[in-house]
């Protein structure tokens, strides 16, 4: 148990300022996430250092296609989430009430990354906001060793949280569902408002964190083309046309096992629309062989990164420029 960050007292209760829910927590109780608890007027994190999942992944799995393409990450997670998605693929660790996991120190994580010769740590699988204190301390040490830090997040952080970790965070993959349809978020994810996600995206950019956005398309319930079109326009207007954009396939699971998988045709149609609106790098995820899995120069259409699913086959770049026409590609290598 570790004293939490980003909170203040309001009488005998505590206001948590970590995620956009800003829970007001009575004595002896926890917030919506259940891992931050008010004990005698102090807010504590119950899952600090308790790692429930650790693995080595291609960076493309996050999905991050333009951030050190072809590299690998040390991926870690703790119990908990501030969403209640009825279709969560990691529901065993995100939706449980039990605090479990093997205890590590921040120094342990850095040692493991160095032993495996990994230069990126990804805070992923569950929502990294919920193990913020541990991620913050790991990321600070990682910077000393020239190790990059990546959040795979639902984007429901406060501006204070982003300001706190922004100087240590190198990239984010912001995972949007159903094109950020507000009714879908309320009904199937128990999220009252989507606006904080858009605020967070702008804050990440303000703090110069590299951004990629994914959009999970759910058949029947969350596959409105107009919502996708609106989201893409917002990205272009507020973040720029070079932000990589991933259309992800829904997989039947958890409380939505009766919903069919998303057809490839749907995802490619949404990707084509994003490209037509002016977004330069739309991708289709979880389908190997899609015409939207490679990176092309937006200017001359030269292939600059070739992939098979999440695996990079060839990088044809002159640093961050197209070798054919010299056009600058939004990629960090």
C-alpha cells in the first residue's frame, strides 16, 4: 500500500484528482476503480507495485505503428480500471475486486528491461491511470537509462495527471471505443461523459507526447459511419492529419459474447473514409493482409513500412523521410 498522488480533502472525504471521474471518497471506502482507498483521511493506492501481467511485445501490438517501428516493449499491468466495459478483453484483471499480483519495485522493472535489452516500457493491458503512482516512479527512473515510456490508455486522465507524468511520457496509444459515441460510453462502459478524453488528447499534444489513436468498432452497437467521420474530423482539426489512426476489430468476449466479430469490410470502409477526409495514416488492426496495414508516403504513395499484422517486414525510410520524394513522415525512430 502506497500513499496516492493527486488528491485533496473535502471535509472528512477525499477528492481524487487522478482520473476524470474525480471521485469523492468517504472514510474507509474506495473510488470507482476500487484500488484507491480513503484510510483515516489519506488516499492510498492498494495495487502499488503489484504486477499482475508482464510480457515482451512488439510495439505494434499496442498499437503503435509510428513509434520506434519494429522494436519491442516490456509490457506491465496491475489490477483495476476506471471503466466498466462490457466487452473488455482483459476483464479478468481489469474488473476484479481482488488485489493480486507479484510485488516489484520500480528499480526491479528497470533491471528487467535492461536485462532483456528493451528500450521501451509500456504500461498496458489494464488502464495505466489506475497504477499511476507506480508507473510514475518507474518512468522517472527509466528516463535516466534512456528507456522510453508508453501509456496504452482510455484517455480518462485529468490535466493534472498528464502534467505530472507528461515530462516522462514519450508516447500514448489512446484507445477509443465506438468512435466515442457518448450514448455507447454511458450504456456499455459506465462512462458519463466522453469530453475528458478529447481534453486529454489535446493535453498530451501540449506536453509533446507522441500520439496514436485507435477506434474499436463494435458491430450493430457501435459502428456508425457518421461517428467515425466526426471523430476523424476532430483529430485532424485538433491534433493534425498525420496522427496514426487504427480501426480495431471487435472480438466477442465477456458480457458481449453474443455480438459477432467486426467484418474486415467494415473496418476497411471506415479506414478509407478516414483517408478520404484527409487523415494520412489510417490502419486496420487484427486482420493480417489488409490493404491498410502498411505505411505509405502521403505525397508519392511509396511504401515506407511494410508489415504483416503486428510484425514489421521492412522499413524503407531515410530517417523520417520518404526515400523517393523526401516527404516527412510522422514517425519516431
